[in-house]
């Protein structure tokens, strides 16, 4: 995929937990630039975003309504983190489309468009196509763990006869909103009433079921979904809502099933409860060959990551109302860092080593004048660090000293092994002894004059290096 020409300008609507975490992560993501935020909460509107995030003043004001933010900041992508109610979300989506902004939302009920009321689905899709933008719902569940990931795994097998996905979440480590959706702290009677009113249970399990069927290329004859409470056997104090007494609701067990030709083809099981000792994600696909996957995908932070990862992709997709199955697997390359702006944190590892880059430019300037005009990039600097030039400058001065010293040592020690045989020759050599005696002072004088020779070469070598 091609490189992004510049960071994607984004605006965030809704500063609940998800909105705040997306904003915090966007501030350090090299793919996006946060330019606007909107929240109707009077305690947040008109304040600087940094005050809400605890990051100091950022110069990003919080607008009280989405229209003001869209007109002022002109984001390319609007991130909607407000509600799971599609009837309340649809007007916000249409406002974004009217301003020509793509929409990425964490709304579970929008993950599978076929679950939308037909008129709303058609209205959103037509408005998106007309504006030339994309509307996409994503997250960890629905959006990845129980739908997109099983579909990706299914491509490594064939003749699939059964798909079973199980996700177990320890609600003790999750935020209060999720615990409330799981009915934690309610009595069994209160849970049944809330279930009938649609106030408890996971909203996106049916959407994941349909996404898996679509990814497998099959149509389901029938679907079924069940929900029941999990009751505490002992007192639990791990909920942020409050203590759960024995017999109280500690979580939910929810199952969605998809049938084809009276055969249960797809089974999705979700457990969200306090004090679950073995939180995990499990995928089993019965095919040729059978596949098994086990891991753990932390829900809250993975949701933030999936939202941010979708932003650079939606700007490259075909306009319309899309699903996570339409997302390409390849991310576009990050844009080049902006001149004069703070670089991404990963790039700061090159800043403490400016000397190597400067020296590399100086060495290249000796033979090529054009390279001197080019600003040293990160890659050339790293190459120069791998082969530093300093040893090359010193070698011409060290080599003569190493070569000269052994030769002088060999001359001095040469007669030593043959000392017994040379005794007879010593008397014959008595006549030229005065010459040898005269040569000795010369040798001493030459030894005293020897050091300037390397020094001369050292000056020559350093001049070449300059």
C-alpha cells in the first residue's frame, strides 16, 4: 500500500472512557493528527482537551456540539464514541457525512449493517457514497476477536463443518460501564427485568455471528441467541460498582448460534464475569486440517488500537457503509515527519547521536559536492555508525610503529640463538671492532631520530583525513 502523504486529520466526538483513550493514543500516533474534539457535557465543553486528559494545555478546545467542531477543525475522519443506540447515532453520522468526513465508530450495533433498520441502512449508505466517504464500526468485540479473527483463520483450512469461538473476560479488570452491562451487583430478579428491557447483555454478539457467516461465504437458515446470569457463590469485592453478595449477579453467559440445514455451523460463547481465573480467547475450526487458537485480547486497549488502525485505512476504501471484513490487511506506510514539528517518539532514538551524522556528511563532501547539500537522514547516519570512520584515520599512524618495532627486535636478537657457533667468528671479527664501535653511536643516534618518522606520517595521514 502507498505511503500516506500526511497525517490524517481526525476529530473525536464523545469524551467518555473510549473517547479519552483514543485521544490520548492519537497524540503520539504518527499516522494521525488530532485537530478537534466535541462533547456536550457542560463540565468538559469549552475547556482545553489537555485539562481532561491530564496532559497539560494542548491547544485543542472542546466544542459543545459536533457541528461546531466539524466546521472549525475540518477533520478528514470523525471518530464517534458516544452511544451504542443506532437511532441516536444516525443523525451524528449524517452530520459528519454532510461535511465530507469519514466516520469510524465503536458502536456495536453498527458492526453488521444488515441488523440495521432498512431505511436507516439505506440512508447512511447513500449519503456516504454521495459524499465519497466511508462509514465503519470497529472494536475488539465486535470487530476482531469473535468475527474478523476467526474469518482470517478460516482461510487456512477447507471443508469447514463447524466454527466455535469462546471469549472469557474477567470483569474485575474492566471499567464500570462494562460491569453494568453485565448486570453485576443485581439480584437475579432485577437481572431478568433488565434483560427484558434490553439494559444488560452484550450488544454485538449477533453482529459477530453474521460477520462470521459472511466471511465464510455461507447464508444461515436460522439464528438463536440466549442470555443468562452467573450468580456468585461467595462474596466478591472486586467490582468497582460495589460488593456482590452470595446469590447476586457476578456476570453473564451469552451464546449466539447460527444454523445451516438444521446443523449448528457457528457457535459464539461469551462470558463476562467477576473473578474469572482463566480469561482467554479460544477459536476452534473443524475442517481439513482442524485449527485451534488460544490467546488473550485485552478488550479496552485493543478497542483503542483497532479504532486507530482503521483510520488510515478508511481513507483508502471504496465509499459507503462498510464492515471490518472490508478492511485491507496492509497498513499504509507512515507519512514523512513534518518539518519543524515534534517527531514521533520512535524517532527520538536518533537525536543523541548527531556527531556520527555530521561526520558522515563531511566525509561524503570530499568527493561529492551534491551530497553535502542533502540533509543527513536517519538511514545514512545509522550506516555511518555501523562503520565509524575514526579507526580509518588512526591506522596510518599505528601501522608503521607496529611494523618497525618487530624488525628492530629481530636484528637485536638474531645472534642470540647462534651464540655458541659464533664464538670462533668473534676473534676473526676483532679487526673491524672499531668500526662497529663507531657504528654503535650512529645506531643510538638513529634510534633517537626514529620517532619523528611516524610523526611525519601522522601529520600526512591527518591531512588526508581532513
